[in-house]
C-alpha cells in the first residue's frame, strides 16, 4: 500500500500534531512527511524530530510583514516534500487565498469551537460569555473564508458552571486529540461526510 504523505503545520507545542503523527501507523493510509513551523522555538519541532519526522522552519518575522513572499517560501518548502494532505494543527497565521488555492481540496484545519459559531480567536471565552450549554471543536476543509470551509468532524463538550476559558480549553483539547486523527484518516480515504464524536 502506498501511503499518502501528510505535512503538518504548527506554531506552538504541537499537541495535535503529536496525536496525528501517533495515529499514522500500521494500516493507516497516511504518514507524516514534514512538520513545519513559522516559530523557530515552537516546542512541537523537537517533539516531531524525536518521532523521526522531518522538520522545517519558515519564520514569518524574516519577511517583515510581506505575507506573499512568506507564503511563497512556505509553499516552496512544503512542496519539496510533495505532501498529499496539509494538516494545520495550531498554525497561527492567516493564509491568503493564493496559498489556500494552491492546496485546494487537500488542506484541513482544527478549530476550537462548534463551527459556524465563534470563528477566529478567543472561542472558549466567547462560548462561556454567550451562556452556551456546550462547546467543542471542528475539523474543516480550508477554504478562502476564515474557518469557513466544509465541516468534516465535530466533537462536543459540556460547559460546566464556573468554567474558565482555560478549564474549557483543556476539556476541548482532549476531544481535539481524539477527533482530528479520525477525520484525517477519513479524509485520506476520500470520506467527506460529517463525523461526530
């Protein structure tokens, strides 16, 4: 069986990257080919290297706010590994339509809310302040609309009385680590229906 190659993009500790990489073993149709970060000190880079995965850094600060040139360098590095799928796992840069078009139909992202609710940042605090009974996470295909592509998977968690955004974030993260590997596998296998945990 020839495996599909998966490039994972991170900006921080890479906990979702680790859960994805650990899932891509045995009969899984995918294998990690690259972990790339825009932050040289991102903790996930060492974790990836320790797992034997190739790593790369494209530091956005080197490009002085020129997003187009930054993305051209990103594409150049990513494409040198010839991935079939791009998995954004806490990659904290807004991507331009040009980048998204380049990987159209091949790029996934995980977002810590029940999309279409709470696109963007501070999702947990916004859910608590809205008085929602539950929060969660969504894996979606990346399109030019921020956090707006087709939703491929969701997991729900209750919002408990007295929850802080940190409490909620920790509970949602547990579900992110369960959800993202399942949806990635289904995506590689060509399955685009909504999966819920």
